[in-house]
């Protein structure tokens, strides 16, 4: 019987998720909060500890691992993107945005941006222009535990935190996700 339990335990490690009591070492932040060179002239760095605090998350809870607050300049025309959930129309203008239009595998996008499957099917996309003089937090993603079996590690992929994004954005275009198998 004892050998049977050892085999079952070994199989559960190989084929399923297991719980562990070993506390993992805290993960160091990846990536940077510095703007991409192509966008650096469109923003100015500003201090806003309240906004920064709202954007920074704790280990395995999502949000940003590190960040910097910037204000868009009055002459900027910055295009931003957000994948969202069509069954929740209020999620269209959430807090989390990206400089880059999503491409590639949905699973890779989820991992890069720390987006749990429970939060959204990522079946819609909105593309908007950031209005002038809007404060945003730019940074790299914190780790997020989606379930007992799925945790995304910290990510070097940059994302933006925008409070009240509906009033901070203009000229929005919405796109529907379509099935495409490769």
C-alpha cells in the first residue's frame, strides 16, 4: 500500500497540479518602467505616489511589479490597446492598457500581461488615442496566481495603468475576436 501511495504521488506531480507548503523565493521585478525610445518624447516624467501605489501589486496578485508615472504631452498622438470581455461591457475601459496591438497566441498574451482566464476570454479589442495631459503608470507586470494550478511569473512586458480610462482616451475603435487556428 505504501508503494502504491508513492506512485500515485509521483503521478500527480507529473500529470496534475499539486499544492506545496514550500514558500517560493520572492521574484525580482523584470523589465523596465522606462518608456520605449519611440515614445519618450511624447511623455514627461511626473511624481504621483498615490497613482503609482494604485498600479503596483504584490507578489502573485497581479498589477505592476514596478512602475513610473508619466504625463502625455499636449502634442502627442499615442495609440493604446486593450483586450477585454464582451460579456462585461464595463470592462472595455478598464485600467490596464498596452502600447502594442495584441498579436500571436492568446496563451502567450495572457502570460506576457498576467491575465487570468477567469477575468476575460479576451474576445474584444479596443484601440484608442491617449488624450494630452493624462497621467499613466508604465511598468512591467507583477506575478499573478490565477488558480491552484496556474501562476504567471513576473513579466518584462510593459503595460500601462490608466485611471478613468474612458475619459482619458478618444477616437476609440472596437474589434471583435475571431477564431483562427494554426
